[in-house]
C-alpha cells in the first residue's frame, strides 16, 4: 500500500474520531447543563418553602401569644367581648361558622386547659323542663366564642402587620432555619452539604452557619424572607453548596463514566492501529531495502567465484603458479564473504521466526572467550591492533546456546575492528568479572565511538549509525539487533556505553551456575 493511501485513511479516521468526540462532549455538556438547571429549580422550590414556613411560624407565634393573653383576660372578666360592628343576625350566622373558627375554638379550649366539655364552663346548669333557658345559654356561649375569636384574629392581624418592627432575632431561629433548609432539600431529593447566611438590606450578615465563607460567590442561591415587609427591612437567605459540581456530575456519572471509558479505549486502539500500520510500513520498506542490498551484495562474490573458476580452466593460468594462487585466494575470500552474507540472511530469518529453538548447554565463559580470542587475534593484528584478555570471573559456568552466544561475541569484536579509529592503533579488551550472582562480560575498544543521540537506537533492527561521507564499512543494521535478541532470550542483559571519538564499551550480564 502506498504511503499516501495510508495517510489518506489515517486522515479520514482522525476526522471521524474527532467528530464523534465533539458530539459526545457536546451531548455530555447538554446533560450537565440540564441537570444543573433541575438542581437549581429544586433548590429554589426548597428555599421558597423555607420562607413560607418561617411566615407560618411567625403567624402561629402571634396566635399563641394572643390566645394566652385573651385566655387570661377571659378568666379574669368572664364576660363576652361584643364587637359593635356585627349585628345580631350576623352573630348568629357566624357563631356556627367555618372551619377556621372551629379550629380556633378547639385551640382556645386546649389553651384554657379544657377538653370537649370546656364549653360547659360558659353555660349555667338548667333543669330538664327549662329548655328555652338552656337554648339561650348555648346561643350566648357560641356568641361569646365568636366575638372572642373575632377580636383574637383582629389582634393577630394587627400584630402581624407590625411584625417587621420586631427584632430579627425574635423572628428567625437559626437552628430551626437550618433544619427547615435540610428538610425541604431532602423533600426535593437533594441530600448534600450546604452553608447558609441571612443578610439584611445592607448586606450585613445577621446569622450564618459555622462553615459559611464570604468568598463563596459562585452558585449562590438566594430567597427573600418575609417578602411583604417594607423594602428597607427585607432579609435575604443565601445558600451555597460547596460540592454542587461533584453532586451534579455524580448524578449523571452512570452515563458519562462508561462513555468516557469507551472513548479512551477507542482512542488507544486508534493510536495503536496507526502506530502499527506505519511501523509495519517502515519495516516493510527496510526489509525491501535489505533484500535489494543483499541481492547486490550476493552478486559480487558469485561473479568473482565464477570468474576465478573460469580462470582456473585457462591453460596459461595452469602453468603460472602465481595466477593459480591468486585465483585460489579469490575463491577463498569470496566464499568467506558469501558465507558472511548467508549468515546475515539467517539472522534475518531469526527475527521473523518467533519460536526459535535454542540448544542450551553448560559451558565455561572464560574458556569460550579464550577460544574465540585465539581465532580472532589474527584479525586484530592484521588491523594493526592488540587484543587484551582479562578473565577475573571466578564463577564462570553459564547455560547458553553455544553457537548463538559465540556469534554474539564475534559480532561485538568484529564491530570493534570495523569501526576502529584510523588515527590510533586498535586496542580491544575483553574482561570478565562476577557481580553479585551474575557474570559480567565487557568488550571495550578505543574506536570512533557513538554519539549519545544514536546510542539508544543501535539495538534497533536495520538501524545503522550515520558515518557522514564514509562508505567503506558495509552492513545491514542487523548485527547488534541480533546480539540484543540472543542475550535477552538467554535471560541476560546488554547495554552500551560510548563517548564519541574515544571508544565504545558493551557490557553483557548473564546468570551463572555455582560450581
């Protein structure tokens, strides 16, 4: 697939995802706003009812006070209070009047300590034959109650009209006010912490809850108390909910939480898909480059071997010992080069086969390094350098695949030769030591070194450290990736330390077996 096509699909997916994300955020925003409006309406209904309850409390207080005062006056005088504004006919009609009057009668009876028979106190005893006198007594008793109630209600109304003149401390009980607020909020299904304050017309605080803070200016709900009072004597109830935002969000969390989780999962899958697509595209391009380079590299030794074989068939060459040796040398060198290229192909197949089988054996790391050094010392000497072996590990028995681990050490030593510093003799040091319960193998050189920005990428497949205009070192970027893979499979670790222009150190750590 072409890269432009991948980018096109990626662009469409990004646009679609952003559109879905925008719609989701938009609908969540609408739901939150709706929930906040419903919350505000419920709070306003609650505070209005609180204000109404305070007015009812004040009226009942006036009524209780007047009942007590009139009760004392009645028992002192025992005379009915007659209103001059009501005629006899109206008195008779209202004496058996509505529910309000009957309620006041019952309240008066209770306040005077009587029960259902309290009216008998107001009526004299009559004989059975004096029905007319008894009827008049009952009528007079009802009239007496009526005028009593009428004067009582008139006095209550007059006191209520002058209620704004009373001190606010007598009109509002802060503890009862808080109980009213909590009760009315619960009636509207709002159970959450709140703070409140009562302010006068000059914005001075009259009473407040212990945790009320004057800096709370957001989401303040207000309600006028005693709204029929004069404008200059109005009082304002302010209620603040510190956890309102959390309460509103929790009320819709059953919808928003799964939505957010699914969106996050979709985002992770989307990003991972894009990463995998582009990574596979990059690896595919690298693999194609590798195959192309390998094809060209394979052509050269094959052509050289073929040419040398044809030369050997020439009669003149057969008679010349020098040409014969030269042809043999060409065949030998190109065969070795061809074997090296085949090894790189095998390394490539190792990365493709995730189920690589290892033949694990116990061997002595010091002995293996000594054997490898004996074979590799000639190459180091031909490069004008020296190979120094320093074997200090007392516990050196390890369990590895001998072939692959040998290839690891050869790769690291070969890199030291390939990337040596041309201005100084090569010095290659192989060192072993015990660190804790592991053996540490260090391969260090004084070569060209690696820059820090490139050091963290050297174990990536197909990665080659940039060498500027130098093209004398051939490779495919598989050697160190192969080394990293093998050491990891052997339950070990490898790290690189380098200073540009000073050399490179590779440190391999493997578990050992105690002898």
